[in-house]
């Protein structure tokens, strides 16, 4: 089970990675991404990386007030989804290989599951 502090640490580190990878893509990798025709793919990876980093941050903060077991599972799903979804898009964009394309939707399913678990945790919280 992942706890609030661990979730917040992972979210913080994920934020560092998102900013770093975004800047790296915008500067050092831009020519390669354009040559590969994958600039949009890379930008999508960074965008979803940021969205779900912020979601992880919120989940970590909510763990103190809402069902920590459900939110722990939500955080885990978000982390797995982030790695699979954004990770596969980063690889696709940089290496220009479609061999990882089948991983992306699996990551998307984990992200959806993470959001659904977050919804459930808030819904089931007693007033």
C-alpha cells in the first residue's frame, strides 16, 4: 500500500521529470522530433505527464481526509498509467518505433482506473 508521503514524493519527482523532459524536448530533441514527425506525440506525452502528476499530488493530499486504501490504489494506478502511457509515447517519439504503441492504451486504461478510484473514494466518504 502506498501512503500519502510516498505519493507526494513520487508526485514531486514526477513533476521534476515532466518539466525536465518538456524542456529537453523543446530544445535538445526538437530537431529529432520534427524529423521523426513526432513532435505532437512528445508534447502529448509531456501534457499527460503533467496532468497526472498534478492528480497524484491531489491524491497524496486527499489521503489524509478520504479513504486511504482506495486512494492508495488510485495513486498506484496513476503511477502505472503514467509510466505506460507517457513512457511509451516518449519512446515512440524519440526512437520513432511503433513497437511500443500497444502499451499506450494499456497505460490509458490505468489512468482511467486511477480517476475512477479517485471518484469512488470521494463518493464513499462519509459527510
